[in-house]
C-alpha cells in the first residue's frame, strides 16, 4: 500500500495539470490525514504484517480457520513483490504447526470439476507482484495440522526462496482472507 507521506499531501505547484481523479485522491488523503490527527478516522488500515527476504517483500500472510474434522489448512500470501533486478522463485514453505506445506494451484479439470493440485515453484519476476486470494488459484496447503486454526490467532511460518533464501513470517488466521492489495480503496 502507498504510505501517506508529507510529500503526498503537499499541494503540487502544477495542480492545474493534475487530472480530476488525481486531485480527488490527493484531497481525500488530506482529509483522511486530518481525521487521523483528530482521532476520528475509522481503523481502515490495519497494518498488514510484512516481512522481507532479500529483495522480496511479503505482505499479509493469512490462513483460513480450519473446518471441524479437516486435518489440512489453507494459507494465502496477500502479496509477494520482488524489488530486485533478477527473477526469484518461491520454492517451499514450512511451519511448526503442520507436518508439511505444499504449494498448490486450483483449476477446472476435464470433467469441469474444480480441483487443486501441487504447483511447481512460484516465479517472482522483478516488480511483478504475485497475489494469492481466497478461492483463486495459488495457495499454500498446510498438511496434517497439529491443531485446529482459530480466527484471531497467529502462527509462524518460513518461506524459502531460491535466491533470497529463507525468511520467517507471521501468519494470521482470518476467515476473510488477505486484505485487498492497494488498500484505501484506491483502484490500481
Ligand atoms: Cu490445496
């Protein structure tokens, strides 16, 4: 998400050159900042947990609460962005709360049935964010959970990248899935 900075709130000198939509974003950001200072802004930006592995930024890892009787869980990484110049790949993941973590993708088979299957390493091209959203394609499968996952809790996990190596992340358990990237209702 774009952080609110002093420079983003400053009225640009060439305001007349800005499009109407850009002006309205600047104005609403200024109003928002004012509301924050007054303590009246709604908590619309829950700081999404963030981690880094070298040049890779990992935002908002979320797992779904487990359903009764299901030994496996599902986890999504809201956004992974490779800020470096060279491509990398997510090659694996692990967590102390599951026997293993598998990279999965989902698709429709020849019979028209939605199925998930193991995915290969997930490519991270420079500056091409990879997003996992609930119910869409890519996800991480938490196999043989050692305990059920309950909404509101967090647990640690490790992501392993081919070039950037391993990094630990904090995963929150939330039925709603990852926050929509971008935040603040800005359209990309
Ligand atoms: Cu799966």
